[in-house]
C-alpha cells in the first residue's frame, strides 16, 4: 500500500476520532473505532478496559518486544474555542479538531506503521501497538496498568507531538500537597505565628531552591508552586495554608531521592501524591537513536510529561504536531505532518531492523 493511501486512511480515522468525544476515562466509543479500524485490516486486537492493543501476527516469544504507543483520550475543550471542537474540518492543509494534535496525529500514524509491519516474518523485534486511555490524567487504567497485561517491553516509541524530532529524555513528575502551619486567631489580636505570613518565607525557599546535579539532556530539576489556598473569612487568621508544588524530575535523580530531600529539608510539611511518574529516556548511544540521527533527526530532552513516564525500558518520544498546540483553542495538525510521520516511522523502523538483521547474520 502506498504512503499516500495510508495517509488518507489515517486522516479519515483521525477525523472520526475528533468527532467522537473521548475525555479521559470516557473513551469507550473512541476505543471501539480504533478496534474496528484495526480489525478491518486483519489485525487481531485485544482490549484492556479502553486500551486497545495488538502484537504482530508472527510473534516469537524468544525475541524482544518493541512498543508503539500513543493515546486516544483528550482534555476537555477550553472556552476560547471559536470552532466546534468535535467537528473535523480541513482548511489550508490543517485538520482542525480536539485531539488532532495531542495526540491523534501520532496515534493514527503509529497505527498505520504497525499495520505496515504486521504480517512481516523477519522482524528482529516483536511489535506491540498500544492505543492507550487516560493519558491526560495519568489515570489508574492508563498505560501504566496496561503494561501489566503485556509481555516485558524492551524498547518503546511513544507518539506525542514533537515536530517529528526525537526526544531521548523526558522529565518525570512529583506533585506535592504542602501545608504551612501557624496559630489560628482573631484578626484583631496580635499573632506572630500567622500561617499566611509564614508562607512568605516558605515561598522564598522554593523560589531560591536549586538542585546540584544537572542532567545533560534535561537540565535542572524544576520546582514550581502552582496552587495556594487559605482562610475562609476576613476576621479569622487560619491555622494553615495549603500549597500544591509541581516538581519536574530529571534523570539525574530518582523520585525517591527527591522525595527524601523535600520531606527532610522543606520548611513545611510535604506529602507526595505519587512517585510513579519517573524521568525516562534512552542512551544517546542506542542504535535506534543512531538511526534517527542518520535520518537527520534532532535529539533533545522534553520537559513535558507523557505515558513515557510509565516505562522502565529505553524509550523515545516522537510524533507529528507541535506541543505548543496541545490543549490550545482551535487545535489542529497539518495533514502533511501525518503523511511525513507515517513515512518516518516506517523508515526509522525499517532501517533499525535492517541494521539488527545485518549484524546478527
């Protein structure tokens, strides 16, 4: 099948997905579309809740497993939309609609590439396609749960909008609930232990915080206070101030090291919501990276989070679209980007597999 035919089929599927609301945890209808599209092309699919997955027809358990993953859930449309977010329309080469860029374009491109390799008997890796759910919320039935249903993954390509460049590292995430304590009182009385005033010092501590180790690909750990809440009425000094702290962790630290630091040294009480969203990536010396660089791809470290955080194996993040368009009003992807993505995914894997087959012969 020609690339142009594959591209049109992928665009048609993406248009259907755009017109099928699939908010996180509400992906029943989009998962059915994906399942049917693959079945129509002779692919044997399996389902785990709203996650649809498949393995190449000639699976060999003695071979390693390479995962092709992207997600089909979306955020809710913001109020700045001027178009119907659930109406797929193409204008001036742009396909508009919610989820077109994040990450529908990558998903349908990876699906097309998977179908290309599905019947091949000479693959040095087994290929697993996973169209996952609940990515936007890192939900309990997202890729992290699906991985328990899959064979151990040895290598992965995660489809997200990267302008078709190769993200070889991604920051992890720890979200903290923090509490600054004080002494409650009537506002008319002297109080040298006002929780709100105590918070000024705490905020300055976070503002000046720097971690010693710097990642070659991801730079420094970034700590940001993103929410603050205190008090219920004008004449009562509250007993505490609640903060939410967003920490983007690099591969220079484990999540456990970061957590130990905050719980030991922070000037307020801090409790992590989870430690499972880890920094992830792949050595720059990995053969898959070398193939990508030979194709002219740039490598970089990504500050944004994806399902890549659920993976413990070497992985890259790469896909059509631009992350700056994600979650924006009137979201779109260029149809040419989908065409280029299908061709690139296939070319990257063909060259990688050829290299492995040649070296083993």
